[in-house]
C-alpha cells in the first residue's frame, strides 16, 4: 500500500510503523523486565534458602559428630534435626518403592517411625568421618522434575587427614513453604537409593513380611 | 597389595567365574538385581570371618593408627598413597576415552611429583587438579562386561568377578608391583587398607555393626557404591523411585 501512495507517504507510514514498533518493543522489553524483576527475587530466595539449609545442617551435623555425646545421644539429636530439615515422609516412601501403595496407614506410620532412627544413625556416622575436617558449599543448580522445582546443592567434604575432596550433593525441595532435603549423594552414592536397596534385601530375607521388616529395624536401633 | 595376593585374588575370581556356570541364583536375589548364588553355601561364612577380622584386627589397628600418628603424618601418607594410584587412574581414563580426565591426571602427577616433593604433598589440588579415580573394573564395565557373580574374599571383603579381574590388571599398573620386594608392596597395601578403614570408620561401622543383617547391608552398600562409581552416578536415579 505504501508503495502506491508515493515516496513521502511511504516514508510517513514507515516512520509511524517504526515508532509503533519501537513503542511495542519497548513495552515488550518493559514487560519482560518487570516479569524478570517480579520473579527473580522469588527464584533467588529459593536457592538461597536451600543453600542456607544445607550449610546450616552440615554445620550442625559436624558439631554433633565432634561432640562428646554418646552414639545414642548423637543419633537422637540427629533424628530431631532430620525431622526438622528433611522430608522424612518422602524418604520413607522412596525407600519402600512400589509396595508402599499396598500398605495400611498404620504400617506406613510404623515403618517411618522405625526407619528414621536407622537412617539417622547411618547418616550421622557417615558424616562423622568428616569430624575435624570440613563440609563447604561449592555451587547450586536448579532442576525441574514432574513440575517440582529442586535445588541441587553441591558441597565439598574434606576429612581431617586427607587431602582428597569428597563430592556431597544435597537434593532440596520445598515442603509447606520451607526448604527440606530428601537425599544426599556422597560421591554419587545416594543415601536414599542405598537405603531402598538395603530395605528390599531385608524385606526379601523375611519373606516379604512388612511387619517383620519393621521389627528388624526396631531391634537394630533399640 | 603384593603380587602374590593378586595371584590369589585372580585364582579366587577364576574359581568363582568357573563355578558361576553351575551355581543358581535364588529368585529373591534375582528380583533384587543381585547375582549371589553362593550366599548360603560360602559367602555368609566368609562374611562372618571378615567381620571377625575387622572387629578384632583391622578396626582396632586403624583406630590405634589414628590415635598415635600425628595428623600431618597421616596427611603425607594419604597423599603418597593417592600419588601411587596416578598411573592406574591415567591408564584407565585413556582406556575409557576420558582424555580430559587423563590429561588432568597426568598434569596432577607432574605437579605433585615435582612441586609436591615426590607426591608427599598435594599442591595440584590447590590448582583445581583434583584426583579423578578410575580403575580397570570400571573400564571393563564401560567396554560392556557384565558385573558377574558377587562374592566375599577372605581379608579383602566384597567383590564381583568383574571387579576382581579389574583389581588384578590394576596391580600391573601399581608402581609397588615393580619394586621386586614383596614385603614393601605388601606393607604399602596394608597401610592403604588401614588408612581406608580409618577414613571411613563411621560409615563402615554403621553398615557392619548397626544393621539387622550385616551380610545384606555390606552386599547392598558395596554393589550400590560400585555401580554408582562405574556409571558416574547414573545407577542412583531417584526419579525411577518416584515413579509409582
């Protein structure tokens, strides 16, 4: 159309178009910036909260491991910490896997109550090997799996008399508005997968009797 | 680890490999993804022996070592033991086409040999040249070899056919194998075992002594750790567990 009305008309139309385009582009950039400014603090806060959770939890575990408390006291203190900082219900569910669906609510509750002291003991003793050394923040990344945001916080552990670094990855998500972790991978070895395979072994050894598995766990931490 | 120990391990591995042809895995173990046909015939007995060896020898010695040796001395020993593994790490990175890791391992070896007083110090780590472990068991896995039968070896603990075969080849890459003095090589292997036990005191204690069934716990821990190592963590995918 502009080419038929002549050069001047075409120039005027082109100028208007460019002005509109600039205006539209400006609005789009403005909207994008506004959206970024609106969402960035929330995303950053999630990562920061996850980092803070991991740094705080690692420091508390190392303090606990270095304390003069008995093994039982350490385990009980760590159980309390685990209940506060981890998604224990999810850990219980993951360590059973598919058979979880067939359990009654009472069996689920019994299992969780028996597993957590067992897991706390494993956890606090594994971290106890870094006593006198350090566990320091290295980096964090976010990932999304099935609509769930997760923050993977990487820390580096150093044992007191070893220069070798140990890669420790924490998987953090959100539960009721607060950050919680539900797995820790030491040198790629997932504590949850390890517990899951171990529980499957025990369950198989008692002929698949779930109540016997719970009894075994209770006995081992009694 | 002395060369004669390697020969013994190879023999045990070969015997296990041979026997695997006539042994049958239980359906329960097969369902768990574990190939352990000797669980009740041999493995549990060897496990009891190894647990006793740990309780009365390895664990007390490692605790004594920890108590009487200064931290700096242990750090130097730890560095030296790591340094001796460099040829093994380098060769296996090459064999699995991990050339960047091989390059970093070579550079790390050069830095620690020269600036690090022959490997007693570890300045390479400060230059972000961290140790990157590799062994021939992993190489075999990358090449497609199956894990094979699980078994416990007296004094040496849990293993699989693939891992045992890998350990034998790795011995050929260990500088201590060429000293011509089995006692020195054996001494280095003993110190390495004591060091490793001391470094993982809590983790190993919780598996061996705080589990409902230490045989199942050790087997599960060992296989998970090995599988995580040879697959760079791929075997530890939590998302598979979530999918139910």
